[in-house]
């Protein structure tokens, strides 16, 4: 399905469809018209008074005027000098996410670029072309190096990856206007948010399997409990657990009160869902805004110098999401420890099944804690840093780019933590001979059981862990999932 970009309605789901699935895009007519109107105003205002980056230098050179006949060459120098990133290249999906986000932002109006640039970006996306973009160069005050590198491809000074297209010249108001955006960071964060949503959905299925294995109490998920404390994520988690456990094995609860891994699941995992919702809200604003400096305001026929390039909102939302993710990952590790305890399962220690003394799934706790240690490091807030650049003019930074990378990097250890819990829960249920009634939980159990080795004797578990990781998206997409 073609994704229509109008500067107003782009979603994280659509970013993923374009970036990973190759969905085609088209710029809506109203997006082109907004860009055209802003372009006219930018040209007219720049002919009458100083406009940053067009008739002046940039950064510490903001007070240095550009000669009347040097505007075009000045724009080229800005692009060439800022295309200086370093480090490994971003993957293709991440770069395509950047392109679709920037294209949609330009369709929102306010940048002042020639509307022909929107058609160029549309063509690049639909032809599958990407620039080579290096990881390092952004600190949360616009992804200057990434977008400048893209601009050099558009100009024909650098090759596109994946093919070619005719070069396109930049006009007098295009250069700084094109790169004044956090589109690469927003694109990275949008993809990470999609992956995170799937993992948080899968985690509840895994937790429900653990619940059955340890004969948990459903009282902590009662609607009345959560109606008394109305956090949206908490309410959603409890409702999803009630739904999943509707067809559980009919066994009484082993304890009056369960350990926190199950009893506090709605409160802890709910906070992760709310953190993700906050991140998605911020991303919705960022990818559908004319967050430009300077901003071309067509209504007042003016150009306004401002701080909309600063990504504090996004950086803080990303930091919050990772901190909440660590909390719920730690709860998964706690449930894993509970599965290894005979007092919870009625089975042998560490779910062993073989000659005494067999080790069973002992090693899974080590693996899970190792992954959790990495996740703890990645959950450290990027926003505790700052920077002073450009001779003291640019004296603050959000480090949203670093927050976005850490969010992507936090996904793999979280997958491992969940895979360890899933493997242990499935083994416990096998050893107990539990039969689940029809429903999504039985579907998940059968899917996991089919993917894992049936033997419960001591053996290497790497293959089972890899299979469990691959299963997580399928568990998230299972029937009757909650939003």
C-alpha cells in the first residue's frame, strides 16, 4: 500500500512499512503546496533582511554576512563541510526511515526548501536508493552530518547505494533548511518503538506461561485492583493477563501472595507500556512537525529563528522507555529464578530431569543476568550529558541520537531475557504434564513446544534459546492480543 505523506499523519507503523518492507510513498498535493508557499516566503524575506544560514554563516559565523552573489556557493559549502560523519554506516532500514521522516517533515511546510526537493526524496525512496550515512555526528541538535551526506547524493557529488538518479541542484534557501532536522534520530527511534511494542506484547504471553507453571494467584490481576489506581498501562496489563489465563489449567494457587515477579507485573510492565506510549506520542509530534530553524511562517510572511531543532522531548522519552524496559526485564529474571525453585513448581531444583545431580536449566539464570547487565548499562540516561560547541553559542545538547541508539541496542538483551524465561516455563509445563484449554496461551505453548527440543535431560541449550528468540514476534502477533 502506498503511504501518502502530507506532513500531518505519519505514524511509526508507516515508517516501518517504508523502511523495512519497501512500501512506496507519495507526497500529498497539500504537502507540496505547503512547501511551495514556504519557499516563496523564504526567498522574499531573505531578499529583505538577514536569514540565518542563507544570507549569514552558520554556528559561530552567524554574524558574518554572505555576499549577494555568493548565496548558492555558500549553501554548497555548508553541505560539504557538514557531511563529515564517522564510524560504521547506519543500516539500510534506518536510513530509509530517516528519508521518509524528513520527507514528511518537509511536507509540513516551514522549511523553505524548493518543493522540487520533495519530489527528489520521493523518487529516491521509491527507487530503493539510500545515501551512505555514518553513525557518529549528531548530539540531539539536528542530524547535520546524516542529512548533509544525503544532500551530497542529491547533488550528484556522492553515489547513491542501490542505484542512481539524476542530480538535482540546491537553490539559495535549500541547504541549511534541508539539514535542519533530527530525522535520522526520529527514524531510528520509530523503528525501535515498533520492535519494543512487539517484545512488550510477547513478554505478557511468556509471563502467563510462567504463571501457570508456578500456579500463581489471579487476585493481583483483578479489575477492582487496577480500577483503584488508574495507570493506563497497569490496567492494560492486568486485562491482558486475565484474558490469557482464562483457559489456564484449573489448579488452585499455591500461595496467598506470589513473589513480585507475578504480583507486581501490572505495575512494572504497565509502566513500560506507558513509557512506550509516551515515546510514540512524542515521535508522532516530531515526525509531523516543521521543526525547522529558521522557521518559515507563511501566515505572518516571516522567518523566525528559534530552538525547535533541540530534541529534549525525544531524548527524555527514549531514556524513560529504556529505564522502564530495564525494570520489567528485571522482573522477568525474577520469574526465571522462581521457575527454578521446587517450592514454586513442585519439580526438582532447576527443572532438572535426569540422574542426580543434574543441572537442568541452571545456566539460564547466568545467561539472563548477563543480558540484564548489558541492558542496565544501555538504560543509563543519555540526557545526563551536555555539550558546549560553536564558540559557546550552542551551549546545550539533548543527546537524543545516543538515546535512540541505546534504545535499539537494548532490544537484543531484552529478547535474551525473555527467551530464557520462555524456555524455562515451557520445560516446567512439560515436566508437569499440564494441559491448557483452547485459547491464545495454549497456542503459544504449542508453538514454543514445537520449536524447542523435546528432551529435558542435561544438554546444550543454545539452539532452544535461538528458537525462543525467533518465536517472540509470533507470540506478540498471537490471537486476541491487547493494544
